[in-house]
C-alpha cells in the first residue's frame, strides 16, 4: 500500500476523534452551585469562587451561595480546579470534572489569621500570595480600618511597621507627612520625601487628600527599593498603592450601604500661657500705672480694659497707640537690665481670660456615604457618593468640605477578555486661613478676643501692652481674612485583559489624574491694623492651577510548568509611558478702589501677574522572571530601564534591577515541627530612583530692571537620578497555626545624591545641582499578630508593630553646610549636612547642664555646695561660695554679677559678665558660642498596638501609637519667652527660694538682654524638647442592631480619634512639623512653628446595608 493510501485510511479515524469533543459540547452548559462558609458555619458574603483555567469567577450572596454558569462551547469534560477565596480566610480548592448539567460543591474556609494567602499586587507583575513573596509588602484592608479617616494616610498611622506618618498639621483638609523606612534625599527641594502614590493603577499627581477613604478596599505599602524596583525612577521613596472597592465578587443583584457619622472636634491640650504679669499697679491692684514724663511712679493710672477699648474704638482703620504701662517689657520694649533682675512675674490681672478657650470651639464633623455594589449579568459595579464636612475647632473659620463620587465597573466581554474602569471625581472647598496660632500665643490673660467697640467691630489690638503692636487679634483675622481654595479632581483608569491561551495573557492600562484649584484671598479696603499701614487699603490675590498625570502601559505574561509541574515560571514584559503637566497663573494687587469688590481689577497699585508651566515625560520598559520550585524555592529577577526628561541631556537613561529569593522551610518534606506551621526566609536586593526636580538640569536667570537677565542657576547636562539600592532580609513565621511573626532588616544606600552647592565664582551663577553624596539607612521592623481568643461568639486579637531607622550621610563631595526647617525664622543652622552626621540631627546652642561642660579649671568648682550648682530647671548656674540656690531673693543675689574675667571662658568673645543664678551658655575654646547637636528629628524607635474584640453583636477596637526618642524645636515656647508669654515665666505659686526674675527668660546679652533662656531666636537645648508620645489614636465601640422592621442590617458605633496623648512636650501637640524646604517633609522638619494643632474627635455613626 502506498504511503498516500495509508495516510488516507487514517482520515476517518482522525475525523471521528476530532468530532468527539463537538458531541460533548453539544450536550449543554454546565452550572456549578454551592455555598462558602466559615469553619464555624457562618455564610461568607462576597467570597470569590473561580476557575483559573477558564478565567471565570463569581461572588457569593449574603447566604454564602454562589452560582457559576459556563457556556456549552467551553464544556469539554476537562479536569479543573474549583477554588474559593474570601478576605481573611484560607483559600480552598476542589478538583472537578467539567460536564454538562448541574454540580454542587460546598466550601468551609478556615480563618487565615496571619493572612498568608492574601494576594498582593504591588511590586509584583501578577497577583502573588503573601506566603510566596520574597520581599516585604504590607497590606492594610478595610477590615483593619474600622475607624474611617478623612485621608487615606491617616488610616495607615500605627498600622504599618516602617511607615513614619506624622500629622504635622491638624488643619482640616491637610494631609499627613510620611517617610517609608528612612529619608532618601539629603536635599529634597521641589521633590519631597513622599512615596509614589498609585490609585487603582493611576500614578497620582495630586496626593491622596481628595480620595474618600470609605471607598478603599485595601492599601499595599512597599517600603523600599528591594520591592519597588518594578516602578523605576519614581519609586526610591517607596510605593503606596490604593485599591478601591469593586463588585467583582458580588453575586447577582444590587446591595446598598449607607453610613452617617456625626460628632465634634476639639483641641486636646492648651498652650501653656501665663496668668500673671509684672507691670506696676496701684495700691488696690485694680488699675495700672502709666509712665508720665517727669512725674513720679503711678501719678497716673488707667483701667487696662478701658484702655484696650479706647485704642480700638477711637481709631479708624487702625488702632491708636496705647499709653505706656510702667515696667512693661518684651521684644518690642526692652525691660532693661535692672528690671530684668528685679521684677518677678507674679501680679494678677483684675480680670483674667483664657485666650485659648476664647478662640477654639467644638467644631462639627459630618461624614455621609451612600454606595451600591452589584452584578447584572456579566457586569459588576461599585458606585458611591460621599460628603465630608470638617469645621475644625476655630471660631469663625468654615473649615473644609469635600464632595466625592465614584463609579467602578468590571465587564466580562467574552470567555477570555475582561475590561474594567475605575473613576472618581471630587470637589472640595478649603478655607485655609491657618487660624493665626502665632498671634494666639501672644495674647495675655487680660485679652478679650471677642470684645467689640461701639461700631460692633472686633478689636484689632486686644493687647494694650507693648507686644500688642505686633501681635494682633487672631479672631479679627479669622473673621475678615478667609482665603478659599476650590479644588476639583478626577482620577480614572481603564484596563483591558486578554487571555488568548491558558499560558499567555496580555494587559493594557491607561490612567489619568487631573487636579485643578482656584485660590482666592482678599483683605478688603478698611482692613484694620495696629498702626497706620498699607494693609488698610486692602489687597487681593487670585490664582488658578491645573496639573494632570497620564500613564499608559502594556504587558505580556507567559507561564510554563516544567519537570512534571514541579517548576512553575512566569515571564513578563512591560512597556510604560508617563507624562505630568502642570500650569498655573496668578494675579493681584493692593490698594483696592472700593471695599467689597471681589475683582483683581479693583487693585490700583502693585498690580502683578505670574505664571508657570512644567511638562515631564518618562519612558520605561522591564522584563521580569519568576520561578517557583515545588512551592518551596521562589526566585525572581527584574531589569528595568527608564528614560526621563528630568535627567540631564547627557544622561537620559537609567537602569535598575532586582533579584529576590525565598525559602519556604516549613514546606520541606523533612520539616517536622508541629509547633511551626509556616516558616519562610527571604532576601531581596533591588534598585529604584528619585528624579531631579523640574528646573535642576537647566540654566536659569532672574529678570531685573529693564529686562536685564541676571544669572541664577548653572545648568548640568550630566545630572542623574539618585539611585537607591536596598538589601532586605526577612523571616515570616507562624506558630501553632495562630501566632504570626514578621521580622525584616534592610540596608539601604542612596547614591548620587542631588545637592545644590555654589559653583566656582568664575561661573557667575549662585548655585548648580549636581550628584555629590551618599545617604545610608538601616531599618529593623517587627510585626507580631496574637489571636488570643477565636470562637464563634468571642474573638479577641492584638497586633504589635515596632520599627527603628538610622539615617547617616556616608559621603559628601561638597563642603559641609546647614539647612533650615523649611525656612522657619531662626532655624537657619538647625540641621547640619556633614559627612558622618545623622540626617535630621538638630543643632543649636547649649546651656550648661552638666559640670563636665564647663572649662576644665571650673569643673572642680561645680557640684553640690560649690560655686556652680544645678538649679531646679536642670541648668548649671553660678551661686558663689557660701551661697545656696535659695538665696537669690533673701540675700539680694539676683542683682549681682560675676565679672567676665572670673566667669567661665572669661565671658566669651564679648567678655560678658555672668549674672547670679542665670543659665550659662557653653562655648568653644575661642569663647564663641557654637551650634552643637541638641536633638534628633527621626525617632529612636516607634511602636503601636492594635486590639480587636468581638462578643456576639458587640465590637471594640483600639489603637495605641507611640514615638520614642524624637525631638522638636518648640518655636512657640521660645518666642514666647521674649514677651514673657509662657507659663514657665509665671512665678505665681513658687517659693521665694525658687522664684526667678523675668531676665532669666529674656534675651542674650548680644541681643539686648542679660543672658536668659530666650537667648537668640534659634534652637537650644532648652526649647528643643523631647517630643516622644504615646497616643490613643483610634477607639471605637460598636453594636450590630440587625434588621429593624425587616429592613436593613443596622449598626451603631461610638468613635474617637486622637483621644489622649501622654507626653512631656510643652506645646499643643508633639506630633508636629513643617512641610517643604530642603529636607522636604514634616517628619524631618521638626519645628513647632505655630502650626494648627491636631484635632481630637468624638463621633457616633449609624450604618445599614440592604
């Protein structure tokens, strides 16, 4: 038989074989039903039941039931795995043979106490279970955030080890500052230290403050380059990815949920103001003596409250000058050397008021949400509307209002094509007055902030004393200067997924984030001041800006199993494009033609216009290979290459890489330790970058008179991004299938630091950005999960977090220098950039607190019973032989001085005599007062404890958050010394032995004083304070009411935020800082510069679902 005939004879057999599946397909569709319940038999709503091979998934309803329908053309009698997964539970799988007709499978899921099977999507190319990660990715789900916040970052506080989050300002509408693990940039000017934010796949352009936290399903935090290499040149500071809710696991139908939260906010602590004064009064202590040239003391007296009325009522657009009170003194009126030694702040005002209590109030908080989750056919959706209103706690200020809406849709277009859209829109009104906390701290106990004159006007000058000329009534400012920022934002993402083959899939993403704002502020004509000023004529400013970010990517992933499926592999290729555009314009002027006209055209003088425009482009592509051998040995490798317009023209491209490995020791066949249910060791080394700011590479000029160009910044075509290389070592351990321990240590070196030294004088420019340093961070993190009780009716668990980070400048290729705390006055030498120094170390002047700080020849004379002794404030002071610290008044020693020649350091370079009992400044060998380390902005360590309790229908949750070893320069306290406006200067209640004269708190000799604690306006070891704290950050108690009249599932909760703070700090709140500046973060700029204090909130919420 010929070869052709033999082939032809086989055709009928081949045709028969080919027709067999067709016959099977014609048998009809398959329907799989069943239930998903917990190990205690409770139904699990919104569990996900799916078949990976067919890319089909369905959700469960409130009864835990699911129905999966599979078209007949996909039913071939094949063997598959039916899987069930629910958040907080261990996944389960059942083998099935897919055939036509009905089949039923029920699942009972055990609780995944340590969430080892939760799927991570950040830092990886495809969803990966936590137990198979070779690096650290923290997850916080909506279940971990029972206390809703106004900002997603505030929801993370105390919940992620290594995330240093500081609510630097309590003003409604502001976002916390955050640094993951450690700072990445020595000079972050124009860039900041914030991580990369990704919202549903969209690279964020405008932060997170516009996002409704109640829309969030989970947040994933990648804390370092060992995990963030996937994101290249924008991920050196880490990555925070937010995934919002969807209807993907929803069963057929629509479910509604409504929540209303209402309450009040206040300020927990008061500023420590004095209740006394040292001015001269009449014999009845009811009227104040005023100075009359050529007349005896108290020849004339006035009622200080009537004097305040007179200067405000009788003035026009400005207050009249007050009479001069005898013995009055402060920054604007030096009390003089004699009074500084002789006067004690002990006199009572005839009538006293609490300036803080006058200004603050219990502001309303209202947070309302209505959302719908559903599935209709092949379409799943989530939709929500929300309004947040925060009045804050300052009278007369409207606060912040945000309205937002969201629509998320998932559509199954066919058996192997899925399409999803995520979109949100928000509109906010931010009345960002700032509230005048500086002025508030200058209000003495006689000030009446809401007193009015005969015309009904609030006083502009509430303080008739000397400091009232500079420190105006903050209530007047709050009433008459209310700047408004209107913010609109849209964030949208579209994703298409295609799975043409069981081993191959592709995905395309397009993201868009647009944020616009319109800022308006106006002081009307007739705005009052303490003295004649151009401000009386009014001023107006208007500005508008819009920024948008666009990112698009496409990737292909191929999977293959090897060696009888012992080795699984996944190869991913991705191409990315990003652009960020921003534009702004502003106009304004002074001297308004008529009051009440809210139009820049009303300005007659100093009319101006401004504008700016920035365009940034970035390309990237990477390849990633993941290998998994028998689920025990997990290896990954990634290479990414980026090009960015922010890099210098000669260095447009940068390459990053990552290698990672994990060993699941507990899955080894020889591992036989029943106490250890899961054990994994992991290691990863990876790189990520930080881009230069927009202008860094360019040569820039300022425009002078007549259009002349003046050189400003020298360009640099060789500018490169900072490259962060991190090694991360870790262990994940589960004991007795209950207790979870995660330990991570990281070593992070950030090379090519972007710094801005002055170029050679011959260049003719003031500065130039260059790569000239190295920063090294070392971090240690521990998380401990302890389920204490877990039964059907009672559940009690606790979670502990601990982290510590050190940050050291290990290389500096330019001369050492100082930087300020975001330009705060007096902080010019607060931080020293020096090789070997710690980033964030605070420098300042030191008062002697230890005998060893004195010159060697004085140390033997220091100690109990000797010439120099430690006083009640902890300072070494001169008392003289035979005297004690208690003799200042009884022996009239406060009026004496030690001559400069006999004083330590011979009085220094200015030969200052040393006042008896006064603090002594430490000096160097030349007699100059140096700036020395006096504190550290980064904490020694941080810890938190979160506890969850449930008993039947009652739930309770509490979060303690602590920072230890952090220091803050209390600018408000030090500045207040200059006007004797801090409780430290208040001597009422002190004994004769311990009382101190006003000069003890006043200025240095060099600035007109006699050597007191105000010294000069700069950090010192008295006002750089220990700002460590333990805070009861969140507390809630809830009760599930259930159905009412057969409608809904009602829940009631009492909620508290920032309830109690235990601290030694003497300001409003130790959790404080300033944004921006060279250090680029409120975490590092540890200065309390009259910032809006954090708010304490008490609310109740009522919610239902139906």
